[in-house]
């Protein structure tokens, strides 16, 4: 993790972390951006979130938009129709059940439509400053298995295994570091093992082919 901390310096941060910084950890914006980010490229998530927040920056304002309007604002994020429905219903529930605030517990967050453990963990870390959660998405799942930190089949299993494998002080940073690494070096296909700062520590579990970095990509 120390090596990664140095290596990611200067690389583009994942979309939700970037939005969290820009919005000073506004829990509502972190929640909505995370909901939009699933299976969507970072740049698209960032642009869609910015468009949506410009029109409606609070749960009350967003709940007042029609689903169609939300769809149009967040397009082209993946599954924009489902996400628009979940976003609107989540906003409605935040207003009706939580006084317009984003809940601070995993249990309460999981009751919101479209919110799973990945979203809830990221909201707890980025918006509520929790240091007791690890957020696992496909990058974190893939890379922690390649590194041999865990041997798991699903992101939920990986999350539980990482609580045992990673020193506690790093928990809130696992997502930021591994997602950034996964987008730039330890990519899903053809990871750039030849230029990876972790190469001498990594058993490369499950890696069958590696990619070649262009000179400008060498890290
Ligand atoms: S050595 Fe290869 S598989 Fe291991 S973390 Fe680096 S890029 Fe990923």
C-alpha cells in the first residue's frame, strides 16, 4: 500500500473520490455519484453527476424531478433508466424517512433502492469519514486476488477477506489505491506487469497474458 500511495501520485483519481473532493465530501453528492458510477467510465460518471447536481443539488430538489428528466441529465451512464428510477426513489426516501440526510449506518443505507454494499461502503468512507470499511468493486476484487491477498469468488467475499488481510489503517484507502491502479496498470486484460511497482511482490494469480506499456505509460 505504501508503494501504491507513491505510484498513484499524479494519476487521475476515481470519479467518486474526485467528486467527493470537489463537493467537500457532501454525503448526498457522494451517494448519487456512486450510484451512477456502476459499470460506467469515470469521465462519463463525472460529467453526468455534474449535470445532475447543477439542476438539483439536494434530495428534495432531485425527488421533485421526473424520472425522464433525470434520465436525460445522466445519459449516457450505463443502465440510465434503472439508475434514474433508483435515484428518484432514493431521494424520495431520504426526504420521507431520513429528514433529507444520508444515513450513517450500513444497515440504513442498504434499505435505499439501488444501494448495495459497494455504494454503502464508499459513502461511509468518503462522506462520513469512516475508517472501518473497505469498499470493494471489480478492480479491488480482481487485484487483491492477483496479488494473493485473498482467494475469493465474489466482491462480497473479498470485502470480508480483506478485513482479515489488510492492516486496519489502510482500510479506507484500499478502494482509492486499487481502483486507480486497476485503471492504469493492473488492467482487467493485459495488465502492465512489466512496469508495475508491485511486480516483485505479486504472484500474478490468474494472470495469463500481460500487456506492454508504451514509453509514456511507464510508471
Ligand atoms: S504485477 Fe501485474 S498482476 Fe500484479 S499487481 Fe502488478 S500489474 Fe497487477
